[in-house]
């Protein structure tokens, strides 16, 4: 059934992508993680509106200790709260800090990787006259991703290979020049 405004929300997994789950689970665990997430994580990094709402709800919670669910939670949010609470966390602070750092980097990298993927699509559909400029932009972006998000970019390339995505030379992550030299997998 569609909501009264006729807008359908995108489907949501049980608790969202893993990086989102990890940040939210840490936020449930303590006020310290809620405060750190409020400083570092941007709401727009959460793809689904319901997950974003959950993040904002936790970020507004200033109570010390573990977050307690408000009595008036909507059923989907209450279910998400319950599922996230069941996820185990590392017991030591260093383990939690490493989990937080990795998850926030993956969330931060996501819009940049999405833009990179969009450039790939634009190159496929571009006219021969427009293609060189797009390839150069994609090459510059690949260099920035390698510098700013090396692990996330490497994982992105690995996942592309695992999906069996065929890449033409113009779509190599190594850039247009390197792609013409070698149509083998990109150097990262």
C-alpha cells in the first residue's frame, strides 16, 4: 500500500548496510558514541529515510549510558531498534573505536564512490566528443579516491570484479591513458 501522498519509500534491509548498522549500534551502546557520531557523521550518508530518522533520533539523545527506546516509537523504528540492539559489539574500547572509524570512513566514501559510478555510466552513454573530458574527470576522481579513501576504493574495485562487471578501457579505474596501455585489471 502506498502512503496517502502516493510516494513509495525505497525498500530497506533488516537494518541497513553494514557500515550504517555498526554506527547505529555503537550509538545505542553509549552517549560517548552518540556524541562522536553527531560530530563526524552526516545524516545524508544514510541512504534510507527511516534509517536517517533513526540516526537523528539517536543523535538527539543526550542521556548518559546506553540509549533507551522512547515509548512512542513507530513500529518500524522499534523493530530496527530491537534488531540493532541484538548485534554484538567488541567489548573493549579500542575494538569499538576501530569499528567506528572503519564504518564512518565507509559512510563518508559512499557519495564519492556513487559519483564515480555515475561517471562510468555517463562515459558509456557519452558522445565521442564528450567522452575524453568525462574520462579525465573520472581519472582525477580515481586519484582523489586512492588518496582519500584507499581501502574503500580498493574494495569498490574488488566488488566490481566479483560482480563480473565488464569494463571497457575507458572505464578502468586507472584512467583513460593507463586503460589504453593495458586492458587488464586496474592498478590500485
